[in-house]
């Protein structure tokens, strides 16, 4: 059953920032995997509306992180929730994180 996301007031809105090692294209791809059919982009702002929760994501490329000969792309990711309860917003983040998780050791 589809329900329109309930808007939150600016006072309730939650924002957070993260620094991630990814190119903007990789980040968008991961977001599309996490939320198929729920992602739109307008003027560089990614919007995700999934059930009762919604968020806006702003990506800012930063200088690559250099470790010896390794160069890792770096993005500043600002997320602002525009709808949903705290629990729904946490679930959105967890879903996004699972889709973008890379293997390793």
C-alpha cells in the first residue's frame, strides 16, 4: 500500500553529513540499487521518496584521499530528511548503507 510521505517541519528535519570514498556516479548507482524507482535528480540534488519517508542528498566532490600510490575518490555527502519518522529515516539509511557496502577484509 502506497502512502504519500508525510512532510516534516524544518524544526523536525534531520540533517547529517558523511564523507565517502566514491565517485558521484558510483554513489548514484548504489542509491538506485537501494531504492529502485524511488530516486529523482534535479539540479544536482538527489531525492529519494520511499513509502512514508523521504530525503534529499547533496554531493560535493572533494580532493582524493592519497595513501602511497592509492588514490581514493572522496565525496562529502549531506543528507536531509524531509519526511518520515525517526525509525523510518534510520531504516532508509541502513538500506542505503547495505546497498553501498563493498567487500573487503
